[in-house]
C-alpha cells in the first residue's frame, strides 16, 4: 500500500519536472529571426574588416 503511494507521488513529481523543463526551454528560446539577424550582422562585420 505504501509502495503504491510512493510510486504515484514520484511519478507525479517526474511529470511536473518534465513539464517545467519543457516550458522553460520554450520561454528562454530565442526566435529564429533573431538568430538569423545576429548571424548576418556577425558575417557582415567580418567582411568589413
């Protein structure tokens, strides 16, 4: 009986941790447009030197 409760509790904690990880990756991910613009500016600065 106690083992089932622990298993459910740990499974719940695991699911919450995975969701938290996914959400933080989506929030902190910069957009593709920003990545392309910064790459273009870097290449342009290299060509000017």
